């Protein structure tokens, strides 16, 4: 199977090469030219497997240079029971009105990023071997909070790799910050920037495609790679949990095999929801994708209002910081597929985005997207109300990101009357966003961030996740803060690491 750049189909590589390099040299994103299909027999087989088996089979469809044994071995290690609190890696919890909450945060850093970032180190190190790469892979990560910690946890002390994470100094939750700054490992570096996630992501993307920096890295026996969802190796493992959720819903009688579902996702960089789109293209019956945003509602406007993507608007810092994003990178991949792999068009649109901060897709392309995607957004006040209501009515404790999705889904139902059973991606443990959740429940905040875990636990009777409780008393190792204009200079730090 071949992978090509969304901006130039002539740039064609193997899956291993796409994973090893992360982003295409022209700044485009690698995409498979064909989306593999799940046959009826395969889907039936998937229903009998555990999560590890399902993930191995789905990955095998895309990563054709990897053997089934290899992928099963990776899945056994990445999704080991002791890392995910048991064998039910991504459980589906049924709530009222057909809501099926797909909990993706049972991994070691308590956010859905673990579903891909526990796997990526295995895929990346194997890809380096398969491509004959002997240089050290230096992973640059821009994070709005959760990717940073999950990537650090996945790559800490992994041989042949180094990792450097950039996070917005005022744009992550206290718990997210503590998780990152206390990270162990000889090959890790964490840097705060004065700027927001988009600044970090844009700087990192620029470094990836800068020839001079690449030469400097090469001289030092190093190369860049990415752990953001621009890397195909990050996206591919995310497809598996939508397939798995469908299997679980058939197995528990919520739906019959062949019935359609909706998928509602709290969205930032558009990676998670795009993974759902791939599951649909593989053959999972999906009626609508519902793209949920917070007050940074650039995607809602794009999807609901004629196909103009315009990032020229205020950037808001919200209680759902992992969605505080105005440049949703993976939308580029959706445009590539819906336009029939029109690399010229994608390239033009992305040029407009970087020049003017906006673009408008052709009307016919917009119509196609609007057939599959609905959208909505919700502010912090509505998010808090939703957390409160879910707890009081259904005894379900949701984090801020999940609550955004639930609210947007409820609005969607009211507007459309659609009764299709809906998978709502739950992307983080509520304990990761203690302050906002405690306030939403009307509790009283403590000063210390780790003590908040006990407050939330006391309010709800839910037990605090061990990886977060273990942060108590840990001293931060990293305290460097740089301006967004100085990100390129920090590469020397990485080289010395
Ligand atoms: C990363 C993240 C999101 C957004 O996911 P994308 O793939 O960037 O759209 C939503 N919620 C949480 C908790 C996250 O960590």
C-alpha cells in the first residue's frame, strides 16, 4: 500500500517511511491512496476478538509491510492489561437516549492520546529498521496538553529516539502541566512557550520542512519525526477503537450488524474524528459524524456555513484546553479524500490558509462534506451545566471535553430528531480537569492541584486514577520558558540531549 502527500501525489512512500518521517517534505500529510475494506467475514471475526486482536487486524489492513504476528505483539505490549486497567481497553458505557460513551482514557496518562501514543513507539522504531534508518529519531511535539504527556510516556527511554515537547505556558490545565514537567527519562525535554497551541504547531511544522535544520540534524546523526496526529502512525491506531465500539455494540445487542451509528467527537486537530471517517470508509456503517467544538468554533463555521475555513478570529483559552485550536491540521486529509485525492486543490487551499489564514472549498466539495458531517459548539458555562446534569441525572462523571461533545450531541438531536444510536468519544478522565469539574458540581476547590483529586473523589465517590495520584510531592524537572519566536533555537538543546 502506498502513501502520498496530500499536496503532491508524486511524493509516494511506504507506510514505514511515512511513519518514520511523520510529515511529507512539502508540508503535506501522508495518506493511503486506497482505503482497505473490512469484509463481512472479517467484521464477524473482529466481534470475537479482544481489543488487542481487533487493533492488530485493523492496523494490518493499512500497514502492509508489517506481519500479523508483529502487529499482534505490538498491540499486546501497547495495550497491556496493566497499562489500561484490564482487558477492556476502550469500553462503551450506555447512557439514556441512546448515548454510547466510548471511554478512551483508561491508559497511563488518562487521555485518549494513549490509545495511539502507547502504540506509536513500536510502530516508529520498527519503521526505522524497515527503512534502513540508522539515525536517531528526534520527535518534536506541539501540545495543547494531552499529546505532550502521552508522547513523553510512550517514548521515554525508547532506544534510538529523543523527544522534545512544546506547550503553551498559560494554555494547559495544572494537572497537565505537572504531568509533563515531572516526566522521567534521559531522552526527554519539555519547553513552555509564550504563545498558543497554533503557534507551537506552526513552528514545529516549519522546522520539519526546513532544509538547513535538516542538514544540521543529519550531520549529528539525527532526523526529525512527529508524534502529533499529522503522523500516520498516530492516526492509524485510532481507527481501531471505532471499529471496536461497533463490535461491542453488536455484541451487547444495542444494534444489529449492519445498522448505522452516529459518531460524535470533541474535536481540536481533527485527528480523532478523521479516524472515525476512515472506519466508515473501511465499511463500518456510519450515518453522521458530529464534530463538537468549544468556543474556538472555527470547525463549526466551516462545516455548518458553506465551507469557509477562517482562522482570523480571537483565540480563547477555555476549560477544554485540548480543543483550543484554530488550525485543525487533519482537515487537510479529509479535503484530500472528499475531493477525490485532488492534490492540486489541497495544495492551493493550504497555501491560502498560510497566506491569508482562510480558504473556501468549492461548493460541490462542501456539499459532499456536509452529507457526512454535522457540527456544533458549546461554551464553558454550558459545558459546566452539562457536567452537572450528567452527574445528577445519570451518575456519569464526564470531563470538560466529553461534556462539550454530549452537549453538542443533545443540541443535534433536538434540531434533527435523529434517533440513531450514537457513539460519543470520551477523551479524558474527569480527574485530569479537576478544577473545572469540581466547580461544575458545586464543590469547593483546594489550593493544591493534587489535593483536588481527593476533593473530586470525595464529591462523587469515584476513585482517583493512580497515575495522577502519584504526582503528589513530585518536583518538576523542566522549567524552561521561551518566546514563540525562539522555538527554532531550542533545536540545539535537542541535539545535545
Ligand atoms: C487531543 C484531545 C482532543 C482533540 O482531539 P483531536 O484529535 O485533536 O481532534 C479532545 N479531547 C481531549 C481530552 C484531547 O486530549
